[in-house]
C-alpha cells in the first residue's frame, strides 16, 4: 500500500493537470503568412565618370550609416598561367597601406569613422567593402580611392602575407568538402581558371612582388570598376566625393572576362580518405547562367529538389533515412555559364545508397510534376528569402552588382517575386528533364576507398541496367 502523502500528492497533481488542461485554449492552426510583395528597388542615381568608372547611389533606410563597395573586375579568372593566387595576394597587399597612410593608420581612420573595411577576392571581381557613420561617407570614399589608386604594395610585408595565405589555404585543403569541390571544378573546367580553386604552397612561394605589381597594372583601372553607395547619406556630397577622388584614376584595361567552356561528362571520381566515418559527395553538371530565360525556373526547381530544408532530397536522405545531416543542392552562377550540384556528407556505409536515392529523387521529379501545394511552399520560401536579401544596404549592393556583372535589367529584381510565383508544376518537371540529368553528371566521392568502392561499383551496375 502506498503512503498516504504520496496518494494525496498524486491526486493533487492529477487535479492540477486536469485544471490546466481545461484552462488552456485549444490549439489552433496559425494563419497563413501573407504573400511576399514584389520588390521595389529604391530610387537610385547612376552616373559615369569620364574615365569610364560607373557609380550607383541608393538612399536606403534611416539608420545613420552608409555602405560603400568598390567592385573591380579583376579576379582569379584574370590570373596569368602559373600565377594562381596572385589576385588574392594583391587583395591582401591592398590593406597594407597607401602612399599617405600606413596599414595601422588606415585601420585607425576607419575605426574613428565608426566603420569597418574588408577586401574580398572572387573569381571575376575583387570587392573592397567599407562602412561608416553617414557623416563620414565622403571621407570613406576618399579612403577607398586612395587604396586602389596609390597602394604601396610593401615588399617587406610580402613574406608574412604569403605565410598567412599558405596557412589559410592549408586549412581549407584539409577539409573533405574542399577536396571534393576542387576535384569537381577541375573536371568541370579543365581549361579555365574556374577549375583552379586553390594554389599549392609551391605556387604561393613562387609568386613575386614584381608579379603582384604587374597584375595590378594590367588588371586594375577605372573602366573595370563600379562603386556602389547605399544607406543614409548626402547625395550631392557623395557624388562630389566620388567624382573628385576617382576622376584621376587612369582608364586601365577594358572590361573582359574570359569565357569558360565547361565539360559535361558522366563520370565518377573518388579520393581516398582512409578511416573516414563519412563520405563527401558532390554530383552535378554545367547549367545555364542568369541571362537565360529559364534561370529563375531552375532556381525554384533547385530549391524544391535539394536546395532548401524542405526539399525532396533532404526529406529522403536526412529525415527518412538518416544518411546525412545537411545535404544541399545549389547553382553556382558564373559569367555566361554555371553549374548545378548536389552535395552531402553521408555515413560511409551508406555512400552507395545515398547516390541511389539522390538519383531517384531527380528522376522522380522528371517523371511526375510536384503538387501545387508543394510548389507553393517552395515559392513562398524563395520569394521570402529574396526579400530578406534586399533588407539592408549591403544586400541591395550585392543585388545591383549581380545585375551589372551579368548585364541584367532592373526588372530582374523588381519582377522576381511575381516571376517566382508564375512557375508551374509542369515547368518544374520540364526543367529537371532539360537541365538536371543524372547520366551526364560528374560525381566526386571523397571517403574510405576500401569501403566505398564496392558500393560505387554496385551503384554503377544498377545505373547501367536502368539505362
């Protein structure tokens, strides 16, 4: 028999629970969120200097801060043969001071303006990004102009910068995702700089100050540059500052990005990672670039297939089967080309099954269109994400730079929500059939070869029978 006090306590708890249940309101289905509206591009002022430099000013918001970004069409695609990484090294050296300021003085000046400064080197462009309190906007423009027109490129700092560069690259190269990505892009772009993702230590060691100076002289200039200003600022003062600070900059080379001819080839490549508990998979193929009318459909299709948390591949190999934690697919838009890829870190023992299920989801979507409800959920996600990307000055600058790089009209932004919702279920299936074809994909697997090789052979045998 239970002690009396336990019986009383149990009765009291039962009564309290019952009372709480009665007091609590019944659960109700939350109301549906509103449909995202078309993006309204803030009124912008555009002008061009006599030397060819483009400028775009976008007043945005009430926070007393301004963001200024200088985009120079000089990136990794412009590197001479045998000088992989020279654009990155120059980007690092730009922060080492100008003829009127040391690196420390530059940093202190930005700090006094309540701002920050960074340089980012990409495939097609080098971006010099800065922000400050609004009152210092013209001064910030002068600082960026000084950086790109009169860098000191100090020889004394070169050994330290090369050492830091090698350390960063070594950390990246140790990651299986980087190893898979390198192998994938090299297969996709064997004869183009897009395929040369990371320099070796020997390549970095071989870079010289003379090569850095030559890259600067041959690739930097006003004709290849766009300056963007967004936030709260005095428009007349910013225009005057840009004109005075950048007009002396020589024209330099004409805009030019070497076109790539990606390779489409059905193949499987592996890289051994003995004892690895996971295999890293990347599988994909070349696709269209943002100037193609089908590009937005491809983006929505990608989101439904593997590019969002609610995508089919994610539900299959993450939620249902537990092969992986974070699979994702993506489109890499490059200049006049691009690639679609599905990536996943999967349990080593399930490598072959993961490949099979990814292909299964692709082919299922080729054969049968999604329901309207499933597509509507993805459209809400894509439209909402697009609006979020445009919710701050930096996001707006990124969008405008995207338009300028690819030669797209403003309507690409202003009509994007409407066009996203215009995609039909049938168009999703058509897009998969047209652009996402498993038989044409390059597949890279980084993992324990003794475990994954038999699985890959079984997967290949199954594919041959299916074909």
